[in-house]
């Protein structure tokens, strides 16, 4: 049976136990994703073989559908960190180049660029976050004709701030820089369109809003850039062979695939991970990205409304539609670990974070959450912050 937004809650056994508001950290698996990966091990026990070509093809077509791309622009990778490293390490840097990124980026989108800067003798230009966000005018000041890459997250891990990607893309491209975007905090919960704005590189891990296993993700490389780059790590199956074809292991020069497959590190893949990820992408596309976005925006509005009612402080951008994602990190009056523990005792799972913005309590509902439980959860958090007796949940 096809999945639907109306019955989605039933697909998540976790909803019977807790109010899960930590999808920006990692999401619970839908039943059918867990079952798909489990089935692989069951079949492997009895020696069944799998048509991997079909699995990969299906997965890439689902990923392409999700981000409005072409199948041949998608590579499966071991998550965001690997995807960003692939891009940062193969870039065609020129003497005197610089890389522009923000001080609030998650480490996965910082260290690979720091390493590239160190080894390629590049300048790292760091945009300073202001008012809990990152703003195009600050990019305008730092991006110039020597900028090779603007590396950015569509939505910031620390607090859920959604940047003005259209404007930042315009700035990067007007100087001939590549735009490399980490979409792990937006793909699967908000619309991400590889053509609008035009992305050069895009990466997302599967374990958050995409509802898949850890250690999987996709890397998008725009069609006309694919053959311009050669990944630093290479191995078998990065050529234009299919898994089912007899492979030529004779000693000969390699010829990388002309599709994004060339960026998919060769050797035997993490098959249960791939299977789970493909199932998760299929599931999300069945539910429908518009339906997911609509529901998650509604839940976000409820969170904001109730956070304000509880007297918790939120940044200004959270009330402006252009900068909202589907979660928010607020500043707690207490230690975030303590808040997390107290909330869990009351059936609410949140995601703490510690970054240059300080400690935050992140409230990140996904479409399997109900409006009622989200309202109650924010009330519980308000009571924890005020140190008052917590109202028990109504069964
Ligand atoms: C913005 C951002 N990028 C990257 C990552 C790491 O992704 P992965 O585990 O897929 O490498 C995270 C969190 O885990 C994140 O929040």
C-alpha cells in the first residue's frame, strides 16, 4: 500500500512511546525502512543475491525526483561529511583562490574546507553570524573573483535558520564561484530544487529528515560539471559498468563514469544502508514533498506560537517566513543536557546543540508528529524552564 500523509503516524512505532522532536539530530525509522534493511540480512543468510543495479537505479531516480535533478547527477555517498570531502578535495583550485563559509556551519562543512585551504594554500574567508543568522550582505563583502567555492548549509544545524540561498547563489555565481550546499537540514522536510536556485554541488545525509539509515546520503553534481572533476579516492565500479556485468580487473588505465557514479567510492557498497535509504526516499516521495512541507510548516508555526506563549526567547528571524525551516533552537535558562533529561522523563525527545551560538534546545517535529503532542511538548519545555510542576500527559 502506498504511504500517505493521513496515515503516516502509523508507520512510526515511536509515536506510541514518546513525542519525538529531534529529527534535526536523527529521525526514527519508518517501519518499512527498517524492514527493508532487515530483509537484506535475512536473504543474505540463505545466500540470496540481489540485483544491485535495480536498487541503485531506483534510489537515484527517487533522489532525483525529490530534488528536481537528473538521475545521472546523483551519487550515493556515506553521508554529508563524505560528500563534502569529495567536493572539497577534488576542486580545481587556482593560486590565490579563497573559500567562503560561515562561522556557524556544522563541522562537516568546515573541516574539509580548512584542510583544502591548508594543503592548497588558499584563503579561508569566514562570514560572521549576526542576529542568529547569516546574511547575504556579509557574503557580498567577502566573495570576490578569487572565490572558488561558497560552502553553505541551506538550514543551520544550530538553530534552524534558513539562509537566503537564492541571493547567496546569485552572489557566488556572479563572481564565478561554485555553490556547494549542505541540505541535510532541509531535504525531506522542505522543498529543495536543484535548479532553483542553481546548485553546483549539493549533499545530504539520510538519517535526519530523509528518514533513512545512518552512514548513507547523496551527492548531487550538476550535469555539466561532472566530467570536469575527478574524485581523490577511486576504485572499482566508478566506471560505466553495471554490477551485473562481468568486470574487467585486468591491469589497464581507468576510465571514470561520465555520470555522478564517478563520485561514488568504489568497492563493495553498504548494501543494507543503500536498501534502507532507497526505501526511505521512496517512502518520502509517496507521502509527497508538498504534503510534508505543508504539515511541517504548520507544526513549526505551532511551535513558535507556543514557545512565545511559554515566554521562551526566540530569534527575530523565526517570525519571518523567508528564514524559517521546520525547527528552532532556543536558548535555555538551564543546561541543555538537563533539559533533555527532564523532557525525556516526561515523554518528550528534543535535540540539544552546542555551537558558536551557545547551547540550544532544538525542537524539530517531523510530519509523523501530531499537533496536540507538539503543543503539549512545548508546554512541558516551558514548565521545565520555569522550574514548575509539569502537567502530566492526558492518556
Ligand atoms: C548541517 C549538518 N551537516 C552535516 C551533518 C553530518 O552529516 P553526516 O552524518 O551525514 O555526515 C549534520 C549533523 O549530523 C548537520 O547538522
